[in-house]
C-alpha cells in the first residue's frame, strides 16, 4: 500500500542542517533589554534525541516576575502602545514578523534540539506560522472599532459602547509548538493595545530569545513584550501577580483548572486551551487511501504531540479489519529517526517522563486485553522514542481511550450505527478537535454537527487562522484565532446618554 506524504514535513534542500545548537541564556527580556536574573538558579535543557545538553535558562522568581510585570504595566499605563492608532501598531507588528523570520533557520534548528521536533514541522510552526499570526492580526488591528454609537432601548437617543484593551496579559505557553503558541496569543493582544509577559515552557525556554532579539533589532517599544523563563512556580507567580489583568494559557487540563481557580479568586479573565482526545469518525463510504493520507499527519504529526491529534479512530464494524490493517501499515511506514533529517516524520518524545508515561499507557492497555499492533519499528540507539502504535480492542471507557496520550499512538473503536459512532465520539470529558470522513459531503456535515467539540474537520483536520479555535468541556474556555480572538483581549464600557 502506498501513502501520500505531507510535503510540509520536509525542509527545503537548501537549508543546511547542523549537528547541534547550544544556547546559554542567563538573562530575561524586560523593558526592552536583557536583564540579569535576581538569583543564580538555572535549569538545563536536554536534547531528547542524543541526550546532550542543549543549554540552560535562568529560573525566574518573585523579584524577576515583579520586574517583568512592572515593565509591562508602565508600558500599558504610561507608554505609547495602547495610545497608538491601529495602523501604527500594525506597522510595528509587521516589522516584528519580518525580524522574527530573519532568525528562521536558527530558530528551527534550536526547536529541533530543544524538543526533538521533526525539522519540517519546526520550520513550519516555528518560523512560518508565527509570521502569519503577526501579519493576520496586524491587518485586523487596522480595522478594529473601539467605539460605537448605539440606540437606547428604553428611551430616546443614543449612547456609546467603548472597547478598550484589557491591560497587561500573562501568556503561559506550551513546548510542543513553542513559537506559534506564543504568537497565537500575543498577536491579537498586541493588535488591540495590550502589553504582555511571556512565560515559555521549561522544556523549550531557549528559542524565545529570538523573539527578544527581533524586538531589539527593530527597536520595538520598550515594555510591550517581556519574557521570563522558569518552572511551574514561575507561572504561578505570574498568574497571581496583582499587576496582571488577564491570563492566556495552553497546557494540561489539570494545570488549567488550577489557573482558572486562581483567576477566579482574582476575578480576572482567562483563556484556556487545554487537553484533547479527538475522534476521527469514519463513515462507511470513506476512501481508505484518503483516510490514511490524512491520518498520517492528523494522528501522528509532531510525533503525536498535538493537543488536537486524532487519537481515537471510530470505524464501521463491517470495515474494522480493513481499516485496522491500513492503520498498522501506516504506522510501520512512518519514518522514525533523527529529527534533523528532513525525511523524518516521527522524532523522539520531549522527555524521559513523556516516554515513560506513553509506554506505561500502552503496557496497561495490553494488560487489560487490548491488542497492541505495530509498535515494532526499529528505533535509534538513543533518544526518547516510542514507535508508532495502533491499539485495538480497548473499551471506550478505558484509559487509552479516555486519557490524552501525547505520543504516536491511536486506538481503534468499531461502531454499529451512526448514532453509535456519535456516542463513542462524544464519550469523553474532552472536546477540542475531531474529524469526520466520508464520500457524501452532506452526510459528513450532518454527523459533524452532532459531535460536541470546539472544532471539527470535514474530511480531515485543517485549522485555519481566520476561524476560532478552542475547546468545550475539559478542553478549555474561550477562543483563539480568527477575529474572535481579539474580543478576549478587550473590555467593554457603556457610556450612557
């Protein structure tokens, strides 16, 4: 069986690859300048492929977070950024996109070393997508209406509705797409006049330096973008800081609940993009080759370390064996190896902890009577690898079918009717992504409308920058992307006449 290859998994042949990038970072980016840490504590970053030390970053504590928030506060309360026109902010954002892209090759290499991400994805999500985010919201910044006149409803005359930037925003971002996860939140915040403090994940604290250098290169207004690196305690300090007006977080549901609780105590708004357990519902008339070509990236892309990965494949009983056989062949066909190699599709998982967790889930599924198929691809001698694996025969309510795996593992679940397929797809606490496959477009749409999720693909999962993205149930609160993201960084004031 032949499979279609995703071209965006490959780097251009002209991009030279290096063996290793080492980064030593001892400062934070605060108020437009590199600023020394208040302490001497640092944390190391390990390359999950060759297990070498990539570099280290400083561990921010209360004094460092306070300085970063203070700089953002001054920039918002007294600086020019919120008082610029939309056109002026848009121009700065477009210049920032250009500057950030100028670091593209180095950024992609560093992401590969930090998290073991296949080079083609590091290029696409670490270089191309951030520029798209900044330019998209720069265009929207030009057209945002901050004030409207509206007819009164219970008396003659008109009043005003004022939209204002919410203030200083804390951005706490994940490691699996470190640059795009930042700009996805930062760009709409900047577009409406907010200032930000960014806390990258402890697994990927180094590539964010290129955003700081891009700011320095173009003389981006001081204090609008600030960066502190650290651990969970650093994130907690940011969430609880009285100078923060809003939090935007992407990460686990468990961490999201803690952040929501803290924001609830402070009565500040929060956007949460959390875990997922997305289902691919395969209708009886689905073309097998098209399905497998889509699941190559939709289920196994980024080594399965995507929150929207199609990890549950829901298939008609009368096609179960055929589709299962195709999935096993696909899993064995995926190229596993050195993430710097442009032909690699499956790299290592981000850490030993992640590798142990995923292997443990596979072992427990086997011990509960599930069939563990594929998983026998030869692996490199070193690295945090898990071979692409297909699991059959697991119960709909089992751990492997209910918990986010975040690895190259899918489970297959047969259904007896369309109603049964919808039931299985909805039988999870999550609701972030999903997809419906079939030859009849109208039927695909009808089934998709019945899936309770924040986003769903028709014939494949392909998010678009102009459409809102986010989850329901345990997958989060609020929306990112699309024009809708701008609203989450604005606050409303009614001025009555």
